C-alpha cells in the first residue's frame, strides 16, 4: 500500500475518528529564556536600591514572549496584565485592582492606594505584557502619568514590576531618563536553540522523532516557538496517517514543516 503523502494526509484529520486523532501534548517547557528571566528576576528582587524595581524584558515577535511571561508569572505568584493602547492612568490601575481581586471603582488615588496596601502586604510582582503601549513618545504626558503611577507603587511597596515588549522597548525606556534610572535589570529573549527545540518536541510531540527531524524543525522555524509548535501537530498527523511510531529525517526530506506568511507580489491584486 502506498504511503500517504505529506500534503495529502497530514492535515486531513477529518478522515479519522475523534478517538484516533493524535493531539499535541499539553504542558510547558522551561527553555533557556525562562531560566534567564528567572535568574534576572531574582537579581532585581534582591536589589540594593529599592527604587530600581523595574525589569525590562524584550525580544522579537514570534518567540513566545506572552506565553512565556504569562506562565512564568503564575510560577512566581505574580499578577499578569496586558497593556492596552487605550490605557489611561485610571483604566490601568482599575485593571490592576481587578487582577488583584480588589474593587476597581473610585478615584485614581483611591484605586492606587488600595493596590499599594494590598501589594505591600502580599509582595506580588506585576508583569505587564505589550508594554510598548505605555510609551507614546518623548515628552508624552500620558507616558509620564502611567509610569509615575507604577513608580509610586514600586517605590512604596518594593515589589518588582516587569515590562515586556518588543526589541525596541529598552530604547523607549532609556529615552525617559527618570524611568531608565529605575531599571534594575533587563532580559533579551532570544530564538530557541537546538536544545530548546529538542526539549519542546520531546515534551509535546505524541510520536518519536530522530535528531534529524529536530534539526529540520529548528532550521525551518528559525528558533521561533510559534513555528516549532505549528510543526508538531503536522508531524503527528502525518505519522498517524502513515502508521509510523517514529519519524526520521529521511521521511520528511523537502517537506515544509513550518509555514511562513509571504505577501503577494505588488501588481498582482486579485490574483
């Protein structure tokens, strides 16, 4: 019987019953990025200058910053917020209060005071993803208001506030000297190395793969976790369709495991 081709059967899961469908294992892999983040957090947490309570975390898109920092926040007992482009001081503090289980109503002073009282007792770290939204450009009054509200909280309580954003976040922070002076450390999140890809595939893939497959996933994904996670179910489905208990490099030669977005060439609208 001729084996199904990669493109013919890998994604046709509807051909199988629900019981037969192989699904990527749940779980979280503590990569080198996770370990670097945890190490630097401990350093900032044990800082000498109380006011240097900001930790800046930055990196390119596609490396899983949000998933990594969200899970890490749970592990350290912190509170996770996602900054919004529409945030004003009161809406930011209201979201923080809600995340802490506090009443988000009242004046800016009342909400901030409630947050400070709670955080001072519980010493809960704050992690703010998409922190680029906090910085509106040099001299922005809104940026000053937002960061002053956070600065008051960290200065009074001594907790660590983690700002997570894109590669330029560090430069945006440094452009505001009074904010940059309160940064106790920074972490650059990087694409996964081959060891991280191996750990991720071994932890989450339902079928065994050889090192050649790991290397190919790493090459095609360029170390971006989204690409790695997208490759795993494709390999699982193809292995199942072809009754394979293990996938070897020779079996995936010239196969696309990771799809990349490529815009259509100019001048071909409607093609």
